[in-house]
C-alpha cells in the first residue's frame, strides 16, 4: 500500500493519493483496530466542544457529540440542528461512519488471522 501511494504521487494522481493517505492515517490500512476507534473518540470530543457553543450546556453538547459519532444511538435532543451546526453534524456523520467501517474491517482482519 505504501508503494502504491508513492507511485500515485510520482504519477501526479493527487486525488487518489489523498484517498490512500486518508486510509493510512485514519484506518492504518485495516492493520490497526485501535486507531479508528481512537479517531472516533477524538471526533466525539471535538464535536462536544463545538456543540457547546450551540446552547452553552455541557450535558447537551456531550449528548450531541456522542449521537453524531455513533449515529444509531438513540438520544433525545430537544433543539434540532440548523444552519452551520447542520453542516458540522453531516461532516461528523460521514467521518464517524468511515471510522466505524475501518474499525470493523480491522477487527475482521484480526480475527481472520
């Protein structure tokens, strides 16, 4: 995978190189199951800090951060997302889904070996 990433850089295929870099940085090429899980927790923490400024409540910010990072978790939140908060929620949803997929693939590979 590293050699393919270097070859993509030399061939000036930068979009493909960015995808491989993302896969390496956050997924560890599905060799490490700790890295995507850690990234998921960091994403949840960053989102909690960002959501704190939505209504200045630590508990609601934590609930929003966890709900966005684990999308199938059921937590009732009174105030819906709107404006720029909705943009961050969608970014968080895509990243968390990706991190969960990397984690599941790495666990699958670990138990297969």
